[in-house]
């Protein structure tokens, strides 16, 4: 079923490499590419199986600031006429106390995987006049 939890367990914590995150933002050709690659790093091989994600994973305040600086630098370089770091601020991870730096808590988001949708039937739509 959907991945959702309000309590943090080791299975919900993903350790990410700060150098890998820096490389993502240094090599990105668009801010959206950087955000997608960041989430690919977090969700690993399951990223391509995700159909929807509600809410966002969480990181420590220090990690959030470090990644936001990378996003702002990317926007300065590629998108000088947008709010620097705006996409990251709107669709990147949120912050949570109690996380170590460079840990991502995925229990704060609700993920639906494509295989979960494949078995779901669509509700029927009544025909007009009937």
C-alpha cells in the first residue's frame, strides 16, 4: 500500500552523500533536472516506479540550507531571472529536527507506486440521461 508513517524508523531514513548532491547541482542543465536527480538519489531504484508523491521528505535544517545554496547557485548560473532556489523551496524537502545532517526521512511523504495503481479499477462514470 502507500508508504506513510508519522514515526521515524531506520527503514525510513536514507543517508545521502553530500558530494553526490553537489555533483547533481553542478552538472544539471535545468533546475527541474537537479530536483529530479536529487529525488532519484533519495528513492534510488524505486524512483521510476513512483506514480505520485504527496508532501515531501524531510532533512535537517543544515542539510536543507546546504542544498538550497546549491539550488540558488544553479539558478544564478542557468536561470538568472527566476527566484533563486525557488523550485527547491517549493518542491524540495522540508526540514525536521532530530535528523542528522545528510539524512533524509521519507516517512514524511506519502508515495503511491505505479504497480499500486495498475491493480486499481477506475470508477465508472454514469451515462448522460441514464
